[in-house]
C-alpha cells in the first residue's frame, strides 16, 4: 500500500474505496454470506414474503421458505433458540423468523414470529438452549460469518454457539447493545455466557455492560477492538463516504475525551485482548501513530484490567482467521489465559506493549488445545 499511497489525501481516497467494498461485501464479487452480487434480495426493505409463502398463514404449521439473500446490515437478532432466531429490520420495523440455514419461516410482527417459533418448538420438540453459550460479535460493516473460523474450532459438547447479527452500519453502539440484550434475555436456561468479539463488537459488549449485568457472564476475548477510540475514525469522520457507509456508529469510534467510547465501562469479568502489529513503532499503516494492525493501534486496543494480552503479526481483517489466534481464543475461554506455554501478560497500566508478535509458524500453543 505504501508504494501507491504517498500522502493522507491518497490514503483517504483509498480507504473510502475499501470501505465501500467492505460494507457491501463486494471486494471479491460476492456478498459476505456467499451469495452472488448480481442476485437481488428484498431483505434490505423487509419485504421478504411471497404470495406462495404458506408459512405466513396463521393456521398453518410453519414451513421453511427460501434462504435469505443477505441484507444483514439491516437486520438485528432479538431472540435465539436452537439455531432459530428472530430478527428485526432497522428500516421497516418488520420481523422475520429464520433457521440456522437462514431459511425464512415467517415474516411479520414480532409477536407473530414468536408464535410461529412456539409452534416449531412443540412440533420439533425443541428445548431451550443449555450449558455454556458463546456469543460471537462481528465488527462494523461485517457479519457473523467473519467469525466462522473461530466458531468451528470451539468445543461443541456442553456449548451453544450463537453467531449474533446486528445492523452495525445503521444504528448507534447503544442501539446495537439493545439487540444484544434482547438475545441474552432469550437465553433463559444457559448457565454461562462468554463473548468472542472482533473490532467494534467489543464496544457493543462494553456498552451493554453500561446498562445491564447478567451473573452468568463468564469471559470475553477481544480481537482488534479500539478500546480507546480509533485514530482512523478521527481522520475520516468528516468524509462523506465514511459517514454514509458506516453510519452513526462510525462517528462514535473517535478518540474524543467526551465521546462514546470514553464513557464505556471496563468489564468486571475475565477478558483477554488480541491485537495485531508488526512489533515496531510504525505498524502496518504508517499514517497511524505507533504499532498497529492497519486499522487499530496497539495503544487503542489495550485496556487496563485485561487478564492477558497477545500481539500477533496480522492485519485487522485477518485476526479472526489466524491459527494462533483461534487456538488462543479457545484456550482463554477454557482457562483464562491465551496459552499454557507462555506466561500471561495482564494489562495493569496504560502503555504500549513491547512484546514481540507471536509467529504462527513457531508457536505451538494450538497443539495443547487439540
């Protein structure tokens, strides 16, 4: 990137174009959920019913319809049960009932969706989820699929894995935390709750903690979360494309002393932080101060109170798919530290770590988790 981008104006243009690709999911010609970009979906408007959709008939047993075609930036989860979830459309106020394969069973008012789910609960003998619930929160402009590699590597016995969706580019961080609270309230029989979060997903959890507290919350791993604000947002908050694509939450990512992030509480349960960086004072993006993952600086990712801190030589968008990070996430959720082969590095004061990034090729911590 540095060979083509000579100054801040060039960088702003480059980043704005990148933001369009990331927010629409079209960087490689496909949406993030795997559907071809040339296919059309009414999911963005909430008009996702058809005349032949028998599942919307009040007296019929709910039947699976066609899979949705994306539009996740307009839908937020409000209820979860055995892979089924009810979502709310932030633009229309409409709700829909989906299964784990994103097939639509009902579309309408929330009460109607809940009634359809109750029918399914009885006909399919669904029980409420139990055990250890792990909720996965994506970053701004992404979907839960961005965390699928980590979810697949987690233990299954005694666990329920919840890929949480929220309209990250359409609502404020506070409103996003409201969706999270609704889902947590629906997990009536789980005994423990942990979070695996990327980027802004960690801020959504912290905002949730400002208004709510559930005694079942156990641990959390943050990856690339701008806990002290994003210097990149400071640079771009006035940019038209940034404002349009990233919406109200994008404006809240700034480092301002009286901003949203500075008002967020520190978790009062065990949490660990993973950050990307090169291990020098320049990082992957030389326009950002100090070491960084290209988007978030090491200094911003660090949060006093963390039980362990891990730095890896990866850029922001690839933290969630790195083998070393995946192994570390699993180990932290199970043991409260990132690896049995390294001493925990708790954050007790505000300072930039001088830790040398872990090399995925040399680190063997993943073997201990198999």
